[in-house]
C-alpha cells in the first residue's frame, strides 16, 4: 500500500505556522489533508472552516480535510487516523503535523522511524520551519528551540519580511544558512506559498544531489582545502560571526579520496554513540572504495541509515560530501576522524 506522506510544520511562537496552515486548508488544491495539532483550541484552526463541533477528537473540514487533536501520544493519533483510513471512514492523502511553538521537532521526526506501525503507513516528506523575520534574530539568540527548529528544517519559509528592511532579511538569511546550509529558503508572507513548495518535497528522502547551499561551500574555499569552518574556526569571515555564536551550526566535509568501508562504519558508529543527542541532522553522498555506485547516508540523532544510490557517471569526478548540523559539535574532531577513514 502506498505510504501517506507527512509534513512536520514547525516554527517559533507567533512565526505564522497557523496562518500558513489555514491557507493550505482553505485552498482548492485537490489534496485531502489530515492535520494533527499539538495545541488545538484557542484560535489555531479558524472555527469557520470546521464543520463539526471542535470538542471531538477528529473533525472534518468543509473542504474534505480532517483535523485531529493530539494532547498526548502522536503515535496513537497517527495509528488511529491510519485505522480509520483503512476502514474507509476517513479519506486523506497527506498528513500535516503542526508542532507547538516551543517544540523540538526531533522527537516528532523520529516517530516515523521508531514505530513499525507508523512506518508501515506513513513516510516523512519534509520538516518545514516558518521563521519570523521580525523577531527571529532575538529568538535565535535567546532560545535553543528556535535554533533546533532551523537546524532540523528541510525547507525554511520566512514570514513578516514586509516588516523589516532588505538588509535585515539578508543578515537573517546569512545566519540561517550558517545554522543549516542544506535547507532552501522561501517566503511565506501572510501564508502565501504555492502548495508545491510545501508538499512532496522529498526533503527527508535520500537523493543523489546533496542539497547544500553552494554559496556556503564557496564561502569556505579560501580557508580550507576540503572542509568548511567549524565553530572553532579562527578565520574572520566578516559576516557577523562574532555577534551570534549560535550553539547550533553546520559544517561540511568533502574529499576526493574514497572511504574505507569498515573504518568509516566503525568511526560513524562511535560518533553517533558519543554525539548522537547533539547531532540534529546529517546527510551525505559517499564514494566508497571499490564501489561503482554512490552511497547515500543520513540520520537524525542516533538513528543513521545508508542506501545505495545511482552509478557514478563516467564524466563526474568522484568524491564525498557530508553535512553535519548539530549543537556544539567538535567539527575538527569529526573532520580529522573522517580523514582517517579515507583510503
């Protein structure tokens, strides 16, 4: 049976998640969406688009979408929706989970890999984080949750850009790219986003092209031969590094030599054991010694997986690219260790 794609919608308090969600639920896009709300009630989902009494656990919208309240177990909510869908009581082709503004999206993402029943019905499509352009710099300074929400994102959507200058937007974008260079950045003013920029992104799927912002890679070319700066980099990049030493940040490892499979397996296993809780997202395209296909790898915290990718094209230079996003990760330790795993 085809798995139902799921989108996790996150963002700090007041960022505009609900505005975006209400717009998605109103739009005549032909999708039948089931929404799981962590904080249902107050004024989250506009009351006028609900058909039935909102005291019920599962409420049907006027356009055929479904809304489910979760005050407890997400796994139970997902399982209940799947059972009702299998029994023909509900019809939906996509799930959106809106987290509370203070939530860490990590455990929500892990639900899709840790529970067999959830994994047999759903696939995690992407984590989308709405970022309030007016307040984000202060929120990132003061709240680790805000940094985590950016670090986990497969896509970032800026809201309230009309309330700040273009220079302020540029400064914020530069900071977001330092925290998470692999997430494309779009805009969602007043929730105006084409549905294609929110659904079916395959952001959590492995793919041959590692989506790391090319400017992020280029910015570090002059400093190191084949890896980007970590948090302990002594170079002054001239872009507000000193003012915002975010605990969550990213670094990239690259090499044009192949990896020894056994050494790399052992080293990555050790990294995950020691630093797993601080490793938010990591992803890579690897060149393994003796392999004619790319190896794709990614993980969330302690959960790491690999997959066999496409054959290396004749005209493509072989090499490995890996990006790590995490909290106070010792970039040099990672990079030196990875270098030891090369043939």
